[in-house]
C-alpha cells in the first residue's frame, strides 16, 4: 500500500517503523528536516518537508495515488484538516486521524464524509488507558487482548511455581484443569520461543500465551500464575493526559494517589478528580516522598510521565520499596526491550498499544481485529471466514486440511452471534463454517500476508 504519514513524532515514527517492515511504500511529512533525515537514515521511507495541510505538500508526498493518509501530528486541528484535504482534493480512499480530544467520536457526523472526512480515529492516550485498565482487572497478566466483541481473550502470563499446570506438560493440562477450555498458542523461555507441543513442559518463569473464553480467563491465570489479590490501592506517577484519564476511570474502583511535579497541573487535576483522590505535588523518584505515602502498601504503581528515564527510575524505586506490581510507560523501544523481565513487571510502549488498531485497517481480507504482541514482533489476528468450500480457503474444511504458514497456529474459533456465540478450541477434525471468527497466532510479522490470504474470498477456489 502507498501510505502518507503526517508527523514524525513518537507516534508517527512508530507507525512508520511498523508499516515499513511490512513492505508498504511510506512517505512521512514533517516541518522538521533534521527529524526527517534521521527517519530516512533509519527506515526505508521518503521524507517530505512542509506543512501537510497544504495541498502542494500533500501532492509532493504522492497524495494523488495514495491508498491511505495517517495524520498523527501533535495538534488535532492539523490532523482534521489534512484528512479533509486528502479526501476532498486528492480523493484518498482511507483517512485516519490521531485525535486527543474526547469531543470527537468516531462515526460522528462531524467526522464523516460531509465533515472532516475522517474514516477512523486513533487516540494513543485512550488506548494506553484501556490497556492498563485490563492489567488492573487481571493483575496476574502481562498483557490481555480481547477478540470477537469481548467473547474470547488472549492473555500473556508468566508461569509461577505452584500453578496447577506449572511443571506439567501441555498434554497433561486437560487432566489438571478439566473444566477449563484453553489453548496455549506460544511459550517463551528466556526470551526464546519454545515449540508448544503436547510434550512441552511449562516451567516457572515461562512467558505463556493462552487463548480462552473471556469468562474463563481468571481460571486460566490461576492455573498458570496463581491468583493475586484484586488491585485496590494504586499510585500513579504523572498527571498528564494518560494519568488523568486513568485516574478518572478508576473512580469507585480503586483508592488512588496521583503524584505530579508541576504545581499548576496539580491544581487542575484536583479540580477534575473527586475529593477522595489524593493529588500530590512532588517528584515520583523521591524516595522520601514514596515512603511517606506508603508506596510499599500499593497493589500497583504506575509510572506514566512523559519522561522515559523518570518512569524507569520511579518504577524501580517503587518496586524496591515494596510495591506489589510496577508498570512503566516507556516510549523508546530500546528501553522497553531492556526493561522487560527486569524489576519492572510490565513495560508499555504507547505506540505499540495503538499499532493494533491501525493494523486492522491495513489488513487484507475480512479481518476483524489485530493485536500487536511481543513489542510488535508477533501478532494475533482475528478474521471472519466467508463463502463456501468453492470460494474460501477455510470454509467447509477441517483444521488439518488447512495449510498455515510455518509457525502460525490456530488459537480459537468464535461461532455464532451475541449471547448464542460460543468459543471453540479447534482440534484437527474441527470444520470451519461460514461466519466463524477465526483467531490465529502469528509469531513473525513476515507471515502476515500469507495468513491474510486465507480470509480472502475468490470467485472460485480449487484447493
């Protein structure tokens, strides 16, 4: 695909990096030539210097034959105008805008073709908030992603001694927890993928990727990790857009303390949050402050400032002082990779939380959802099987008749709609039906195109 990205900031760079790796033709527009030069040296893309809201700049970037424009500049108004110009002047088929303001809702008339012509909205702050909210709901997990209107979920969990299935082979799981239907789609040991065969033994410290019915997720986590106590006390470092959104979302759910270094911002936060939420003016990396505020009693410490180093230091300090679980927001991918598996329990890259939302719009075939895993290296893809045995590579075929790319594997099938839907763990003789939502784990992004082709319906298909 030919894609134009407006903005070479953190989000723009991460989007470009992800899409270039899939062999798309990428052009990035930014007003900072030095920033563009760095991107051109680092990635296989073209940079255009200028203001993207100007038609001449969009034309120079190749808007006349572009398939998509992704506007992720810092200002909402710039992103809205770029989408409008791209659609009205250049007839670009798909426009995506990064919008921070909650005033704009996807599907609203203001964003429609008669308005700003925005097809899809991404909001990294909102994506990060939802991501963290799931981790608060499931404190044992390293990552939780949901599929098929929240009917199925993939959880990433670190195996702990004492778990019902830990120390046992995958084949023995059914006997250990006979009442739970789940499928281990991947297992990583010391950051190396292990083949998840029936004879593979789950050891303490293994990173286990499991698909199951959403209603059985807690039982899955208990079997692999043991159940942690519910998160009731939370300390948030950083009262920016993410910190404020999260604090608001936790009203009535958790006892929250929020630390912010800027005095004026503290006053604003105090005016926006209920009086029982404590807003503290100070440095989250101040050991005396953390001890004074009993960080050791916290079920979860969340470092959510805009500074990677501050987040890493405050999270590591909170862990040393006794916080049960610590999470750090880390923008630089290299830092996030380094911190994963350290004293910091979970390192989140804001850009990676939003990449999945973008990828769903880029995938070919009838793709319903895409989630980025292992910091962008792997994916879980949900596609809808359409057609019949003559027109589809999936419908009417048994699982053992379908050739997946080497390494990719079936995770789950969601069959039916609404309350009547059911989550199936596919076996070799399971036959895929028209309308099934099929979830596939893809360990390497280079395999994505081959998996997408399975969900494309042809006029005729001869297997």
